[in-house]
C-alpha cells in the first residue's frame, strides 16, 4: 500500500490514539544552556583525568578518539575563524545514585559528556601542544603550528572563546542520556560498537551471546526496553558480563578495545568451554531471580532500567561468589541500598581498573559475608 493511500485512511480515532501515545511517551527533560571559555572546558576535562575524578568526564558508552589530526586541525581552524561551533551536550550525574536520602549520597556534581567528546579531546590536545596543525584550508599560514607557536595575545583570545553547552539536570537518567546520544548520532547512521562487533566477529562465542541475550528471565530482570533491545544492548550486557568475569583484572580503561579483544579470544572456544559459560550465566540469573526482588534495576522503582555498571557489578560479583561456594545463599542483600554500593555503581564510577576491581570484589565479598 502506498504512503498516499495510508494517509487517506487516517481516521479521527487514529489521530486521537496517536496524540495520546505522544503525550504518554514524551519525556520532560530539564536542561540549562550555559557557556564556558575553552580554558575552563579543558581544565574541567583534564583535572583529575588520570584518576577518573575529572568534573567533565567521558562515559563508558562513548567511542574512543576517532578524529584524525586533519579533522582535529579543521576544528581548531573553525574556532580561530570564529565560525559557529555545535552545542556540546552534557548531563549532571549528581542525582544518579540517589534512592531516598539525598543527604547520605556522595554528590560530586560531575558532568557526563553525551555529545562532544571528539571536540573536547581535540581542544585538550591543542592546548597541551599535542596537536600540530595540518592541511588547513583557510589559515594555511598556520600549518605546522602548535598552541605555543601562537602569539600570547592569540593564545589568550583562543582560551577566552566560549562554547555553548546544553546541560541536562540531574533528573535525566542514564536511559534518557543514552537515547539522546543515539538520536544525536543517527544522522551518520553509524553502527554502535556492539553492532560493529556482531558484523565483523562472527563465531561460536557470538552465537552464544545472541542466544543468552534472548533469555526471557534476563530480559525481565534487566527491564530492557524495546529500543534498547533494538540497539542490541542485551548482547552487549552479556559480552560485558563474560569479559569482566574472566578478565577484569586486565581491564585497560578502553572498554571497546577490551571487549573486542575478549571477543576475538573467545570466538575460537571449544564446545565444552561455551557450555560451561552458558551454565554460569544461567546460575547467576537464577540467583538474582531468587534473592534480588528488584533484579538488576536501579533504585526501588521497578520500572527503571538497568545501568551497565550496576549489572556488571552484581552479575560478576555474584558469579565470583558462586565460584567459591556453589550452593550459596547471600549473607545479606542490604548492601544494595548502602552509600558505598551507590558510589561504586554511579554513572561516574566506571573507567579505571582499580575502580572496576573494587566494585566487583565488593559485591563478591558482600554476597559471601566477607564484609570489609
């Protein structure tokens, strides 16, 4: 049926139902528009970068640096020419780990970069003299220049140049932020990392991931939404579970590289190995179903979706505990509402190897009753 015929068959009842759906699905997202000088943006990104305490941080679902030096140079050239720069989207994550008591939650007021990581990294590289300008179209006289090569007056004017940001308030949950990230980036119709891996890393292990990702108990306990299933997020969760379970002590901070290397390593696994992995996954899911009334979901609201960090922490920690005691009953699940667990599983708690180890082993020890 043609689009014209479909349009002609739209009734008032269909219009009313469509309007109801729009109102039901529409999300109210509070945000502020702010401007920061480049000097401040770079400072907020670099200060604390090494130990993952920087105020302006890149979440684990974001891509690695993919701009080559030619594209980075073109971005710097645009700023020097005074051309309009697209908004950078960030989100205040201070409310992420809150359930009931605001005063008991550690609020670091960090800003998660939703869109703009390539630009912010480029600014940091240029100001740190790591970027040598090349292949410039308009300002070819600057070819070979670094930031320190510019006259002091030009350096100061560059640093004072402001860039606008859309800052989502702390009411925007992780699902909202990820949805915004996806919609901002759909213009290029670029595959996400899991979709790319599924296209280039086909093998027995990936077939197992696809099988487990459809397990009804798993889908229910994580409360995956239809859009998240379409984005193959269940497959990503399963891959992350096995990668962190078996290799977390070798995590290298680059999550995409970490997952890709593990997938390559396991794609040649034999049938017995894969069967053993499947059994561990099912045992973990059964344990969660039996002892965790809220499943993997955030907070006490059962409609909330599951963040990657909380899923990894619980799923891997539980499985590590089950490896020590096969027929295990948890010593307690009260830790789920503790400030320490909230801090470990807030959206700004990922990234570093030490933090990954601490949160996984914290859950393991709590389940085993080895309270520290």
